[in-house]
C-alpha cells in the first residue's frame, strides 16, 4: 500500500467515527498534535495538584481534609492515565517529564495562580473543574481511542470534583458575612482565568481547524467557553453571588449570555512563564521529582530482581 492508500484509510475511519488505535497508520501531524495535547493535559493534572495540596493540612474539618486529599489523589491518577495514553503514540514518559521541567511543554495557565483562602478550594472545584469538564466531556468522543477511553473515567471523577467545590461555596454562602465576602472575592479572582482555560479565540487558535477535521476536538474554544458561561451564570445565582463582568447579560436573539472582553495579554503573559506562580510551580515539581528518584530506582531494581528470579524458576522447571 502507498502512503496515499494509508491516508485514504485513515480519512475513512475519521469520517465513519471509527476510533484510531495505536497500531493504526496515522499522519505524522496527527500523532504530533495528540502528543502535544495529551501530554499538556497530563502535565496540567500533575501541576494542578499543587494549588490544592497546599490546603490539605489547613482544611477546616476532618471531612474536608479527607475529601480534598481524595481529590488530589484523583488528579495524580488522571495524570498517569494520560501519560500512559500518550506513550502509545511513541513518546516516553521520561521525555514528557523532561519537556515539562525544561519549560518546553506547557500546562494549563490556570494553575499558575495562587490559592489564598479556603474559598479558593470551592472556586477551583466549581469554576476550574467545571471548565475542564465542559471541554473533557467532548474528549470522550475524540478520534484517538486510548485518549477517549481514559477520558471516560476522568470525567466521572471530575464531575465529583465540581460538586465538591460547589458544595464548599454553597455552605460558605449561607454562613457569616466574612465567609460570604471570601466567596465573592474568590469568584472575582478565578472567573476570568477560568474563561481563559478554553484557550485563545477561534481566530487566534491555529490548531483548532485541523483538530476539528481530525475529530480530536468536537467543539471550538469559543463554543465551549460560551456553553460554560451560560451554565455558570445560573449556578452563580443560586449562590447569591455575582460574576465580575459588568457586560454580562442575556441576549435573547442569540439565546446566550453576552460577556465582556477577556484580557488576552494576561493570558499570554502567564503562558509564556510570567504568571504569579509559574516559577514556583515548576520548581516545586522538579524538587518532588528529584526527591522521589530513589523510589523509582528501588521499584525498578525490585522489578529486575523479580524478573531474574522468575526466569531462574522457569529454567529450573524446564
């Protein structure tokens, strides 16, 4: 078969909604796009543990500590699922980790903002995880099989994370005036960065058109952002809070909420490494990786020892 034949078979699978599997032929750019997207997703899960892990010991009750700890553990698991999915495309985990630590690979800009109050744990669950779910549910139908299958479980757990965050804010919104102010202040800080999570506008997103053709993505950045806003406005009303956008209003003709301009200068500044916590996040991640080297070395040595022992036993049995 020629390259043209392979390309035609690939295109037919995409058109017929047949999942592309690791051993299938795929265009080089399709593979590269998936590696970039899946590894960035995995990095975001791992770095995303840091802002919340900071609050495990300071959570206001034993129940809150246990729930937050479980959530952080879930995120570690999500990272591992996604690294495994990316490895099926021919890249090693060590290479992906090196790209993260060197700054070559990116992760979601949202995790470069500080968590300054307990209400932030609620805002992250409600807004950040809510934005993630809006994007990730569509990825359950992405064209690459291992990625799509990993997303099914991830989305189920992220749904729990969102409810956990909303519960925190709902309880605080029924509390003292100080608690209510904490909730509003936290929403004010996390609203705009949450909208930035969907990525730049469609006009400024060079990868969106091709990813849509390959069915890696099912909706554009702007479509997902609009869906998120429409849902979140109604949820905010239940909290008795306001969203920090004076231009936010229902547009009867469009059937959607209109919203004000996003500060894309801030977004690109954070993406380029100049956010409030960029350097801190990477430094913490590198330190943890280096301090955990002995665990990885011990596990590898034990695996090799077991392999030799099993080979010896098999030889004797023969």
